[in-house]
């Protein structure tokens, strides 16, 4: 039977990806039909966890209000086999953006999304089993299938395949996943009578094979549906050939035994309903995502994250992308073949780096989890960033991008430098990802986005003074960032004798120091290699800067925990921080043969600008609301590397408290009150403005050119764009201290 007039689009599969595509198309007035082999509502094997990105996409669909009764997730929790918990509460992600996750059973999620698409005008044919595509000559004319024992031919101008990993029709066109090794497997069950459940995503690591106790590339999860009910499951990915023989049910049973033995709240739980398992298709290949008149989305496109197994956010987003491309093709703006090729480019742009990172992380799974397990309670920035990247892996956090941070920098607008900044950031990320996959996502959080932007722009503007080419400027900027990041990583080397709470066992090597040394050496080597393309002199200049930064750090640390005199701190600050802001100018000036006096003025400008930014950040991190268990001051207290406001606060006869060894929440709160009451925040901010003024003076030695005006605009933004009065009148972030906070005078 032929269905009649042709549809604009036939969507095969009415899960999250198919419903999202159908909704966006129908909302644009397209004639859309969805077909699905099931009858709704129907259940699916899934962890049911929706990340913050997924929640934002539900809001974009206009359907978020329909999930008010679902469990809102406030953070993530990493639990190792020793029972140690690491909590990562979710932070706000910006005005109007949902800052929480959800746990929604697929039987509810898919049904709501299906109804939403139909309300927008899409039609649904249930119990339709697609069997083959219909061709007329060299073009597609629709989809053929069976429904209620009868064959139907659905004529459609475009086909969107969203039928998950089990779909076979798309493969007739060469679409979807081709590599068997790009697959994982998961099983889950629903459990009740649990006590003590918190509204967080629990990830239990590592999983081990019951037969040989080998670590398995995957994790166990507990995603709470209520105070007493949860979706509990395990999932793993194929990291090597032996993983193809793993017994999923045996892996799951062992996880349940370990969970009930380790966590008392699970001891009396019981399963409700049957276990469900499913493959995890993570073999995204953008080149296999489209053919003339046909696209593949969601699981069918291999868009399950190869490290976490998350697939809802990618399903919703790929559905939206497909709808945009197909709608554009229907309007006839481009030849259909060229238009659908845009979908491949969209997938490349949106998901390539994330999936490449995930695949490489699986290949180095043992090292990744051993490192995280061994440093679970080391709260230095490097290891905190690695943990939070893992727990929030795949989330697109614009704040990590200095180009995004530059959106508020009005001085940049006439200079059109943001594409250059994005290119440099992509270069740096690619270099890091080649060797340390997860670090590529964590690295941007180790440095201040505004500072990163300033360093990159300094390289570019200096190059423009010399009329240098953009490629050379890009090499210089990337090399400077790699060198600066190497220093930040190596500053996270901890003392051999870790605090008792951080002990990882006498027989264990110090994984944190080993990793920091390895990464720092790798980043310095790559920075040096880049500069080697420009000659020996730039290499020598960068090497000298890095060596002086290390010497300055060692000098500061030689005084002991928190005992560095303020005078010494201010002496080493230009070598630790400021020099990297001037290094881009020094290198660009050298490569472009700019006059020495000219280069010195630019270098001086960058040094003073960098110190001003650094001091302002030291104030802001102590004003950060933070979290009681992970406020920035904790890391400063533990490491003994105090910021200037803390050193100045010590002069108020509060040294004994700030030097407290057993750092608990009360100590943190009291220390914050001390810093606030000392007046150190205000004096440090004022000092930052003095350095900004020195940068302004240095720019006065430069010729009257548009590039100089850009630098002066930058200083003006730094001095006037931020209001220290507002910052310093903020209350102490943690409000249960024994003494009342006062505004610094």
C-alpha cells in the first residue's frame, strides 16, 4: 500500500533523537511522519541520567516544564573501591540556564518527547517495521515497511534514521557504525528500599572482571529516581580484544555485591522488574552520517559517548542539527547533496574532539583510573580539574573558552581577534589530546580565561606591529600557552609526605607527582618543538623564561608553608606570572625583527598587565562563593602557597590559625573571615590597579598606532571595567564562621 502524497521527511525511530528531529521540522511547518516498531509508552535499556546539557536541550525544545516531578540532580559523586567519595556539586552555568541534571525513566522521557513532536504537527505510525529504502532511478523515494501484517510504502523526499543501534535499513545506504570495536555494552535494573540516597549521579570505579580481577574500561552507576529508588547498572567499552569476551551479567552481579557490602544503605534493596541490557554504539564517523536525501542521528549514528556512555544529549542535539540541514535543503538554498553534506561538518565541529578524547581515554583506561583513584583526595588544581572533567565529561562549558570570556571585552570588537584566539586554543587542545586525552578537557580550567586571552592577544598585536604573518603569531601564542600551562601543572607537585587524609598507601608510588612531572615535561617539549620552527633564539628565550619561573617558585617554597615574606612574593611574581604575558611580545618581536626598545616596551606592558590580572584573581578567588568542601582557600591552605591577601592577613597576628594543619570547614570559614577583616583584599586590589597603571605607562613608549590603542583599551577595561567596590563589599562566602564578616577598610 502506498501512503499517498509524499511527506517532506520520514523519521525512522521515535526515540529522543527522532522526536527531536521531528519536532524541529514540524515547528518549521514541514510535513513529517515518524515510524517506530514499538507502541508507546515503551521502555528502553538506559541509565536514565540526563546531564545538564541534556536538560538545557529539553528547555530548548520547550518541554522542560513537563519534567517537574522528576528527580533533580545537584551534582556528581565519584566513589572508588575503597569507599572514598569525591563530590562535585554543580555550579550555576549562567543566567537562565538550568544548573541541574535529571533522572527520568526512558518510558517517560520518550513518551513525552514523542507527544511533543506530535503536538507540533508530526504524525506517528507505531508498529511499523522498516525493511528497505525505496528508490526511483538514482534517488530515494521513501521507506518500505510492514505494519499489522501489511506492507506500506511511505513516500518521502528525505529520510532521517533514528532507529538506534539495532537499525539495519540505514546500513543498506552505508550509514552508521561500521567498526565492531567502537561498541560498548550496558545493563541496568530498577531497585527500591534504598536508604540514604542523595540527589547526585554516583559513579563507582573501577570495575574489575570477576574472573581475573583485571580492570575493565567502564563504571557502575547509581542514579536516584527518588529517596528510595534508583536506576543501578554497569557499562563498559571495548578497549582491547579481550573485552569482547567479558560477561556483562557477571560484571553486574559483582558490582551489586561490592555495592551492598560497601554501602549500608543498599543492603536491603530489592529489584523491581527485569534487567535490561543494550549495546552502546560509540563509533561516530561523520563521513557515514549522510547520503543524498538521507541522514542518520543519535545512537544510529554512533553518537553514544565512548567514555561515559551518555547518549541523550547527543541524540537531542543531532536531531536538531539534522532538522536544520534538511529544512535548509527543502527550501532549495543549495543542491540537496551539498546541503546534506553540511550535516557531516556540523557533527565534526560539535562532537569530533569529544569523541576522539573519549576513545583515547579508553585506550589508556588503566592509567586514567589508577591516577584518579590514587589522587582522589589531592585537592591541587590539576587533580581537581581532572576529577571534575571526568564527572562532567562532555559538557560544553563556554566559560572554559577565553574566546567566550572575551565576549564582555568591548575593546576587542574592532580588532576581530576572537577567531585567532579560537584557533590557538584548538591548537593547544590538539597537542595535549594527542598524549593526554582527558587533560585536554581539563587543561583550560587550570588557567584564568581572561589571562589566557590577554596572553594570546599580546602575541597577535605584537605580530601586527611588525606586519608579521598570522601563522607565525599562532605558533608563538600556542607555544607560550603550552609553556605557561606546563608551569601551572608543575606547581602542583606536592610534598612527598602527603597529609594523613591524602595518604594513598606506603606501597603506592606518588602518582600525583609522577603525573605532574610527566605532563609538565611533555608540554614544555611541545612548546619547544613549536618554537623550533622559528629558530634557535625563540627556543632559548622561552627556555630561559621557564627556568626562571621554576627558580622563582622554588625560592618561594623554600620559606616553608605560608612563610614566604611579602617582599619576596612580590619579587618572584614577575618571574612566575608576569614574564609569560610579556613572552609572546618578546618572541613575536624577535621573529619580526622589531627594534629592541620597542620590544622592551611591549614586554614591560605584558609583564605588568599579567601581574595586575593575577592579583585581581587572587582577590576574586577569596570572594568566590565556592563550596564549603572545595573553596579555593582550601587548596591554598593545604599547599602552603598562599596568595598575597593571605600573606598580608598574617601580618594581623593571625598566623597560627592560617597555618592550621588539620583543615576542616570551620578552619576554612574562620580563615576567610580573617582575610576579609584584615583589609588585605582591598589593598591587594589597589595594588593590581597600580600594576595596571604601570602597563599603561609602558604603552606610552610605543608609537601612535592602532595596535597601541588596542593595548590602552585593554588596560582601561582592566582598570575601569571591574568595580572593586562591588567586589569588596561582598559578604564572606561561607556564613557560619564564629566571627562576623566585615567589609575590608
